[in-house]
């Protein structure tokens, strides 16, 4: 069974499995539950290559939220969106020019609540290789692909800690060719890995 097929099976049965999932203790801002929760969604776009990759973006340093961080395309779920899938596809089209029709839905991963007040649903989808993507310079400083196998390998999930507002915070970090993937994005990747474990 391929890695993508294993991921599809793991997400199809995600309510039956109960791995230990990551919560919201990442170095981002306020405590979980300190304010209203904003529903959001991201697209985990897996590129259908012989060795599948994942599309990731680098947020510009000028962004008000999470500047300079590596992230999945995505954002808040607007009132006009028909749920997290529609929101993730809309955001991916706005941010990187990925047509919604080009995405084959694999499944929904576990929601992740950030300590900046977002409850994020990762929408996992499959896309063809070498699509003519057009990053929006206002939202994306750079666009790159990282191997799915590398991201899901627990050996690359490094736990870090830092002092933030008087207390020690712990967060995951994944390095790929000098790219620092951390915080909520890394935590959602770790959660995907943990979903795969029962199906391995």
C-alpha cells in the first residue's frame, strides 16, 4: 500500500482510532480558550509524484499573524464557505492559484486549536504534479514542496522549548533543507503521523 493510500485509510477511520494527538501548546501567543475561537481550515496538498511531496508556503514578514512562518495554504472559514473543505480550497486558490477542481479530496484530519484562537481543520487532498501555481505576493513570500515521507517521519519531529510570557512552552519543529517548519504546521503534521500509526 502506498503512503497516500495509507493516509486515505487512516483518515477514513480517524474517528475509530484514538492516537495521542497534539493540542495547542505551541509558541504562538495567548493561552487556549483566552478568547473567542475562530474556525479555520488549511489545505494539505499532496503532489502525486513517485515520491509524493506536500506544498508549503512561506508567509511574508509583513503579515500581521505568524509572519515569516512556513504554513499550509489556508485561513479562516468565512460565512459564505460551505464548511472547511470549501474554505481550504478557496484559500488555496487565493494564495497560490490552485484551482479547486484540481484537488482530489483524501479526507479531513484532526482539528487543531492554536493558542492564537483558531480551530484549524486540515483538509488533505491530492493534486497533479507541476501545476502552474501563481503565489499571491501579498500572502506568500515563497512556495516549495517537501517530501511527504520526510515530513511524516517521527525521526524528523524535534521537540523544542522556549520561554514565552514567563513560562516554558514546548513545540515541534521539522527541518527540511534548512526550512524551519514549526508551531501549528508542524503539530498538524505530527498529528497526521500519529493517525497513520494504527494503519501502518
